[in-house]
């Protein structure tokens, strides 16, 4: 899945990722998703179900240190998660949930006319929880997901000095997704928004926190869906 992060007002030291929504249904199945966008962000995940209803996921993302006007952003992050899944309604509905833990570091530099260069650096742990619900039909699956992420900063500096300003530590990211295709390789698209929670940050957009629109298009590989070769 390709993450095309577009900031609503400004980019922030927290760089959200797409929410993986694997659709495994039986033990022993594996699913992998990969993405790329040359000026934004690459993401990849692998999901594995060792036994039915148990789900393990590894996810990673990289945002490039490439200039966009007067702004440079670079972020590296990864996480692992464990959760479960189930189907209902004659297997047409799919419900999944994950609890994960990961880490990230980011670099954000920008220039404002008649002002010194501004540079933020951060490093943080990010435990999270997510749920997703999908409707499955022949060749098509679509649904909604919700992720809540908690940030625990071990470094947050502005021009190499500790940031004294209060920053949000909890973000919510609702999203919609669709997957199409009947074989082992399927297309996937997702759109969502990551926004800080807390009344102290409501309606305020600054260099340190802003809502961010996240779009994604990519592919998912599911080996168990490979069609048998004709004899």
C-alpha cells in the first residue's frame, strides 16, 4: 500500500501510517502488502495466522528525506502486533483487531521567510490498537478501520533544544478501504485522516501537531489464493 501523506495545514513530527487490514481466514495463511511512492512514503507489512482466529503482523514504513519546496521530512518506523479475527454472516463479514507496539524517529525541517531555519527531531514509542470491519463479495472487499495511537517521546527537540510546548500524545485515525481482485495479487486503496485527541488541541494546527490526510494505493499478495494450474 502506498502512503501519500498530504498535510491539511502543516506536517508534524508525528508521521502517521496506513492501517493494515489483512483478511486471513484460516490457520497457516500468510498475506503481504507492499507500497511505494517516490516523493512520499513506502510501507510494507506481513500478516500471518498460525492458527485460526489468531493474527500476527509486522509493519514498517519509511518517509524520504526529499525536499518539497522549503520543507524536508524524513521518518523511519516499524511495529509488531498480535490480535484476532473472525467471520460472520456466511463469511461475508470480517472483523479483525490488533494491539501493537512500535518505534519511530522523524526529522522535520522547514523555512519561513525572514525567520531562522526551523528543525524538529523526535524519537518515540507508539503502542496502538486497531479494529477493522470488511464486507466480502466475489472479487471485492470493502470496509472501515479505526486506529488509536499513543506517543511516548524519548526525544523531541526544536533546533537541538528540548521542546517545552505541550504536545498531543494520542491520535485517532479512522479510514475507509477497498480491495479488488480474485487471485493471489490484489489491488488495495485506503483513505483516512489522523488527528490529535484532547480538548487542549482541538481546532489548533501548529508545527508540532496537525490533522493529516493519508491516502494509499498498492497491492496485496496472498499465496493461499493462487489458482491451481490446469492439468
